[in-house]
C-alpha cells in the first residue's frame, strides 16, 4: 500500500451480522472506497494535522505506518452495504459472479479474509463499472 499513487483504489469491506434471519452468519459486503490522493508516512505528518486521521494518534506507531489521503469528491462510505460474499470451500469468499464482473482478484478463489497483504483488484476499471451499476451513493462526512 505504501507504493500506491494518485488514482489508485482502496475498497473497504466488512463481515456484517445479518439483521434478519437468514442462512448466513455473516454478510460480506463493500462499505466504502477511497480514490487515493497521496500516501504519507505517519512520522512525517505534523501534529496540527493529527485531527484528520486516528492512525497518527496511536500511542505506539510503527516505522512503516502510513496514512492514505483520499480524494474527497470521489471517496467515502457507501450509503448502504453492497453484499459480495458467501461461505464457500471453508471460508468467506467473494461470490464467483462478482469475481467475474470485477475481472478477478490477486487472491485464490476470492478469499478476502484479513491478511497482512490486502487483495488486489486485477481490473480496477471493470470493478468501477460494476460498482456504478450497484447505484450506491457516497457519504462524505467524517463521523
């Protein structure tokens, strides 16, 4: 992530507990997106800007900690979650129809559970076209 540049995407997902009875214990869904403006090392962010991001206020900061600043006009939380996952082959994974629509991912069979190396979209343009069809709106406030 340290090598991300202007225009790259950071897409946020969550494992959410269903509010209505269903066969799933979790619903894997997209919840927001950043379009990268710049990446900065936490150590280089002046204290007068610490209010902008909680990561810079950690008591113990690592030497390699970074903050990704997003383009505000095209970044934010989604106004609703967009389900993308299912339980398959012993783990939560991105559904095959979604993987196909996105043009694939860097992980085997859509496996997106937490890891030190985030999965990468193989075709970000296809992903953005798919996302546009989901008709989600961005919530652009920090709360």
